[in-house]
C-alpha cells in the first residue's frame, strides 16, 4: 500500500512583502509535523484494519470447522436415536405379546408361566434401560442442537463483521489507489506543461504521495533577490494553469537558501537568509495567484533558510543546488477521513 500524507490547508491572506519572524517558520514546521503524524496514524489504522481482517478470517475458518464437526456429531446421534427408537418399539411389542401369552397360559401351566414371567421381567428391565438410554440420547441431542444453533448464530455474526471490514478496507484501498493515480497524472501534466524548461534548473518528482516541483535559483531569481525574472514568470504561469484546473490539490511553497550569510545594509528590507527564503516563497505565491484562478486558501508559503540543504558539501555546486524554491503539491484526503471516522 502506498504511503499517505496529509497536509492541512492554512487559510489566510498572503504574507505581505515584509519581514517574517522565525516564530512563523516554527509554526510552519509544526504544521508539517502534524501532517506527518496524521499520515502515520492513517497508515496505522489501515494496518490495524488489515490485521483485524486477518483475525476475523481465521476466526471464521475455525468456526466453520467446529460447525462441521457439530453437524457430523448431530447426524450420528440422529442415526443412533432412530435405532434406539426402533429397538424400543420392538421390545415394547415383544413385551405386549408375552404379556398376552402369559395370561393365556397362566391357568394351565404354572411352570411355563414362571418362565414367561421371568422373560417378561427381563424384557421390562431391558425396556426400562432402553427408555433411560433413549432419554439420555434425547437430552444430548437437544444439547447438540442448541450448541449448533449458537455456533451458527455466532458464525453468521462473524461473517457479517468480516464482510463489513472487508468492504471498509476495499473502500480505503480504492481511495488510496485513486489518490496515487491522481498524483501520477498531476506529475505528468506538470512535466508536460514545463517541458520547455528542461535543463533550466527545473525538477519534477514524486515523493511520499506528493508531487515536488523544484526550481533552482537561476530559473527564478537573481542572486540575493526575491524578484522573479521573466523566465521564471513564464514557468510559474504555466504551472498555475495546471494547478487552477485541479482544486483538490493543496499547494505549499518553500524557499531555501545556501549557508552563505546574507549581507545587507542596516536599512535593507532583507536582513538574512531567513528573510530571503520567506520573501522568495511569498513572491512565488503572489505570482501563482496572479497567473491563474487559484483559491488563496490552497496556498501556504514558508521559508526554510539554509537549514534543509540537498547537499551538505561545502562546494559551489552544492550551494547552487541548495538555493532553490520547492512547490509541494498534496492531494486532499477528505473522503479517506470520512471512512475512518
């Protein structure tokens, strides 16, 4: 099962072109952490549902086996009951016949009558034993029938629970599969829309159920600036056209710098790399809003400064790679939340 990621939509107006404090960065980090925890919680719930499904399946198999054994025992006792019933009827008939014979012979042959009487007594004792055994078998048969009914009712309920769990799992998997398909389709749309910018510092890739559009500094900004150049404007306009057609995608823009300290005059608007990363992120947000019909509530801007580098090496190439703007696209999972409630 593919990974899930939830990203909460942060409403609000677009951050104005002004200084952004480190506290806002920490708030953005908290939001990202919460989304990650929710994603893990979703995966745990799906795993728990799968385990519950396995347990119900095993219980269903065990109950079916026990039910089969009870049905077999019940059939055997039924046959034995029928045999005892026939024996009882035969003994009873013999008893009646001998009783009648005894009455006829009593007057003429005491000796034979005594023998017949003894046979009658033996038959009567046998009849009593048969009646007792038959009564025991009837009680056992009733117990087995009751147990069979209880087992049947339990098995029926287990089957209903199993079917409900399987249906829920199928719905969850269908939603996840659909989201994965949507993410792949979105990535291909973006690649196609931005194919003219290949080799210009643009990378489009999928990770953790999200689509990342990473733009190096050279594609958007001059060194130390947060004003987007003409080439960057064109790329963002094409991207905005794709995003405007898919309102179920949340958009997060992250600004990143290298670890070279930012130098500015004391009166300058930008004081350090934190400011620069935030200003670049908010400038991209404003450009996307101006370029397409995108709901501002779908957009989140944050600055990461120099603290999330792609390459830790202290080289010119590594620093160039780290100076980037990442546009992270995350599908909404409202339908998944409704099933999990």
